[in-house]
C-alpha cells in the first residue's frame, strides 16, 4: 500500500491510498477489465483509491456520490481539457469534450440548437429508411452483430448529421479512420512512428478532416436539414457563430461519438434480448403493435423496449469511464486530491455496485418499471455521463437505438450462437457477439398482431 499525497497541515481530509502495482499492470487492468479492477480496489481501499497509469497518478473514485461531485464540479476544481487532451487531443482536438468553463458553455449553447425537439423529429424521419434498408440487408444465419450495427449507425450518422450517403467502401474507410483515432488514444507509444497506433490515428484524423473540409463550402452555401448544416448556421443569443475549424472539429467528434456510442447500446441490447427470449418476444409484440415507421413522439409507445434499453445501458454504458483533471488542490468525497492528479469514476463499475443495485449482474428490465423503487441517488445510472459535460446527443441516441431495435424486432428473430459469450474490449467498450438470425415471414407478423388483439370486437 502507498499514499498519493499527505494532506496539508491542519487539513482534516483523508489521504488517498493505492496498491503497489507498476504502471503497466495498472494500465492493463484498467483497459482489460475496469469493473473487476474497481472491485479489487474497493475491497482493499474503499471508494477512493489511486493507481499509476502511463506516468500519471490516477484517483479512482467509485459510487454515485463521487460521480456527482466529479461531474457537477461545483467548486470548479476539475477540468476535462487536460485529461482528454492528454488522451486524444491530437485526434479530436477542440471537440466539445475537450473544452471547459466559459468556452464550453458558449459552444454547447450554440450546438444545442442542433438538438431541439423539432430537429430530433426531423432526424427521426430521416433515419427511418436508412435503418429499414440496413435491417432488410441482414442475411439469414450467423451475423456479427457489432459489425452490422457499426455499419448501420455510421450510415445513420452520415445521413442525418452530414447529409450524405456514401458507397460502402468509402463509408468503411471513414469508419476505420474513426476506429484508428480512438484506439490511438490508448497507445503506450505516443509518437508518430510508422506502424504504431499513434501514427495510424494521425492518418485517420487527416482522412476525416479532409472529408469534412471538402464538404464545408457546400454546407455554408446551401444548408440542408442535417446537423452539419445546423452547425454552420447556428448562433447564440449574442450572434456568435462557429468558425470553419470549429465546425470541422465538432463534426469529427460527433461523427465518431454518435455512431460508436449507439453501436455499444445496440449491441448490448441485442445481446441481452438474444439471451432472454421471453423479453425478445415481449418487445417484439410491442413493436408489432406500433406503426412500422415511428414518429419521434411515437417512441412513447415502446415502454417495454425502453426498459430493455435502459437496463442494457446500465450493464454496459457507452461512456464507461468519466475522467477529469484536478486543476487545484481539492478533494473527492473527503479524500485529499492534489493539483495535477487525474480523477476517474468508472460508470460501468458504479452500475454494478451491490449496495446500489439489487442483483446488479442480472439482466432485469423491470428494475426501470414505474412500480419498482429506483436507486436513491440520481447519479446511480449515468450511461452518457453527467453534469455540464453530459452527452449533448443522448436524446438522439435514445431515439436511434429504440428505432433500430423496433425495426429489428419486426423483421427478424435472433439468438446467440451456442456456447458464445460477449467479447469485451474493456474501456473502449468494443464488445460484440455473433447471432443466428432468422427472417420472419409476413404471416408470422400478422399472427403476432392478431394474438395481441385477441377476440375483442
């Protein structure tokens, strides 16, 4: 056991302790199985401990109270910029998540115009045919569901956010560039050496930046209903607008974040429905009773599916870790944290705390039903982060995931391959599974609807 730093004389805050793991051991534990690492740390040190990763002291703060303190940041002693800039500033520079304080508020205020209820309703109409076409293209037999969902969500992001439809080869090229950028963020060798993750990430950034820069003049001249156009035209109450570089930087991050987080949510929900045939049938009956093409306000007609998605997000949140940097000497739930320390709360671990959630490792959508008592703390469930930096597109993500599952349930049945388990990639949340898909016939759909209506006149 070792101590992070002694509190100043007279300071009643407790010191933070941690294990004597070397930097490589800590990095591997954090990247491979953060939930298990959190359990080990909590068992020995409680909710606040520290490790050393890539030359940085990192405080691991667990529990909803710590999550609230870190994300709400009432005393403004934490910042996102230093930690995210260290992780992937070279690839997602000046994206929303890298900004702090007044600059963050200004950019977020402008961007919120792209996520109004009216805009979300328009986006819902735009993504319906994209999703329907992707689901129709699913073959009978084994399907890599993560790969299928990643292609689908990228097509949605390109259509709705960028206003383009790309040939599959070019879309896959953009997809690979996004993956290379985020994987470079976790690279140990952080130099542009040929063949390294870092070098691939830099090439990915150049490719995606070129893609947006070539489209930008047309978006400025002839706006469309897409997010790209909305950011080009958006302004705040003082008339402030985004520069070209602002628009491109935000679009690069949005393109990655929107389709990557939706992929995680869709894959986990589909996996749980594959493992729980009874919930798949309940959700399918609900989907068949609703219109084939849902309007935005029609999502309220899918309460069972909404509970399924919320539970899937609890089990595997798209934002599994929330990091901040201490910009002044501060504290974390009564523990002294010196300036310069990185602090993380592990959302996935928080979503599985047995003192917060009953049977946390069990898939139980009914825990989100109106009849069940919710956890006492509002930060117990925070799959898209919290506080001022919570995901600005989380309502879009909810709409996209519900709509995609709605179409999937109506069109096909699926189960996990025998003996198959979910492949996990730790902090990157790149988990996937192979499903055996069977397309439903029109007669089955009609029969399911008839069974719902029964003999009522």
